[in-house]
C-alpha cells in the first residue's frame, strides 16, 4: 500500500446556486480532507486506503461506495450504529471562496477509536497521512495521534495537513496547541499561507518553515493559492509557480495538491530525492490542484493521471 489516510469522511453539502425564487440549492458531495486526499492520489496512480468512521445511514453507505469506486481500499472503514455520518455545509461566495458550517459534535467521524486502526493496516503503508480535523475532539484525537506514533515506529513516512477550520475549535489558542502537537512525528507537512502564521507567528515562508523544520520535519510545503507553492527540503528552499485557471470553487484544491504530490513521493526515498525531481513533482501537483479548482465540488472535481499529464 502506498498511502493510508486516517480521519474524517463526510458529506459536503455544497451550494450549487439559487433557484428562480432565490432559494439556495445544495449538492451532497463526498468530502473530508483525508478521504479527498486518498481519492486524489488513487486517481493519479497510487495505491491508497482510508480509515475513518461513518454512520449506519444512507450517507455513510454512499461515502463508502464513492471511495471504493475510486479504487480506495475501504476495508478499514468503521460503521457507528449510534452516531450519524458527519456533514459540512459549504456555502460559496461570488469569488468562489467557501464558508463552512459543520454538523459533527456528536457524529460518526469523531467517534473513531484506537481499536479501529490496526497495526496491520499501519504496517502495510509506506505513507500514513492525517489532518487536524481529527484532532478537534476525543476519541478521534487520541486515536489519530496514537496511530501516527505507532506508524512512525513501524517505519512509515508520516504526512500531516493542519487544515484549520475555525468553527470546529473552541478557540484559536486551543486549535493552535492541538495543531502543533503532532509536529514532532511528521516527515512531510503541508500548510496553507493562512495556516503558516498560526503555527509559527510569521507570514514569511523562509523563516516560518525554518521554525517548523526544527521539529525534525524533512519536507514542508506552503501552498500559496494561485501563486503555487513554497517548499523547504532540509536547508534548501524554493518556489514552484501555480497553474492559472478560471475558478469553479476552491473545495478540495489543497487535498488534490497534497494527494498528487504524495502519489509521486510514495515512489521516492526522501534520502535520495533531488531538488529537480521535487520541483517536477510540485509542478505536477500544482497542475492537478488547478484542474480541481476549475471545477465544482471536491472528489467529483479531481483529475485523472491522463488529464494532468495531457
């Protein structure tokens, strides 16, 4: 297995427009950052698996089907009979920017427990990936950190996306503390230009990533929206330009970028990776993210390998 992702899978109830009477219309898109990443990487040729928890309901069955259709191994997905599948309502403004409202305080994805993540699944993966949405509450917080620590001991490369959603946290201080907690376990980190100052206190990519690298993180990406990505690889830093596109919506763009990058990095050794090779991988990931951004939804918008290489 190339990549195992752990965390939330949910319904993104995404605004698609308004009807003639001005009533907002929504589509029930599959979503959740770790699930998105598993699909993005699978569509681009990686072998991926996903572990998370859904409710015993129609949305839960639908999500499992979508991941399986996209060639993601769902044998580790758990079903919770007592809590419904998680939902996020995604409203979109005139520029394509998103506004999230989450329905998950007592929903299935938060109920992921240590016992739902086996050593066998962790041992089978070259890369084990998670995000910070899993860290907002227990039991999923403890389960995710425990799995990352176990996977590290078992020899996996640990990848992390501290995707900040303000309305999932009690306050910003708690969010920052929990988002920083896993950093010493991490080998490859992706942050957005909005998250960098939360974790480092600076918007400067050079000094911010130098600070993050002190945790032992070997490869750091700072996504810059349309401007592409800044990277730090040990002492080396650089920038790879973005690929211009007409924005449909930005939902899933970051997950596509990281999934695309990891679909290539899972076939490399960080010890022997060259800067040229890395910059080629990041150009590929930028193009994949651009294609997703030009369409609507997250998983439905993600490109195939033929589309990115074409």
